[in-house]
C-alpha cells in the first residue's frame, strides 16, 4: 500500500557490482564532499509497530508528505502551507525526527529556525501489521490508511476540478478507470507486483526535462469486495 506523499512500495535497488580499478600511480588527495554528489535518500521506510504509531496522526502524515513532495522547509513555512500554527508543526516535526522520518538539512539557512527534510521517498507497510493483535497497532493502522485514502481522494478531485487548465494532450493521457476481476490473493499479489515493476521501469527512465513533462500521480488500489 502506498504512503504519504504518499507511500510507494518500491523495493530497494540492488547495488551494481563494482569493477576492479587499476591501482593509481600516485596517491590521490581526498577532495571535499560535493553535496550534489551525495547518495539519494533511500526509496522507502518499512513501518513496524513503533514507527506506525509514531506517524499515526493526520498532521504528521501531511507534514511528511509535504516534505517529500516539495523538499526541505521550516516549521513556519509548513504551517503556512498547511494552515496550521507554527507551534503545532514544530512539535510534530520533532516527533517525526525522533522516529527517523525526517532530519535537519545542514545545507540550508543558519538562522534560529531549523530546516527539515525527509529521509525516505515513501513508506511501506510491513504485512504483519495487519495481523498484529495489539489494539493500539490496529488503531494506528486505521488512522494511517484512512488518511492516505483521504489524500488520494483529494488529489483526484483536484485533477477533476482543474483539468481544463492543462494542455489538451493530458486529457487522453490521463486515466480514470476501474476494473472487476475474480482472483485469489496470490494472483492479486502477482498482478500488483507486475504493475509496480512496470511503474518502476517508467520511473527509472523518466526525464523531467523532456518537452511537456510534468509530475504525474498514479494511485493503485486493489482490494476484495463482497458481492452483496
């Protein structure tokens, strides 16, 4: 299931095998680190019972989603964007930091107010959370899942309301579909994995500088229904 800015279930990319390099003729001097060359943040954070309970608050989910989507920000900036008080955003940012979801951004301003950035690009649910007998875990899971469903609904409604402001090429490129299938759980899991793999393929080859390129949101919802 995806996360806020929503959570992706992309597996960590495997490291490429290192090729043996020829021994240099002379020792190389260590160069200062270039922040632009630092490794990208990990793709996803897998939630366990403790981290799930930590994130199970609507404002914390919104804060984390905003940092993932728009980049580093201060508590005041996030408060203005989300229509909250800076005191509330500051408190919940500290809670997110205490559980490893966000960290200080040392490349930003040196003033009194701290800049925060997300550590991961998305969030993944550990499947065992759904079977955890602890009522607190199940309550936290309900909060997070309902908040994600609300965010997805809001994003879709925003597209419907603003579609006329986009180039006509997006009308046919966007999708508004639903399907009915009859599958056992293992077949649905297989289908989801294939869809995720295809999305990963397009994500890895995407070019944000391509003519006409824009951020595209895709929601994947797959669940059983009773016939009656």
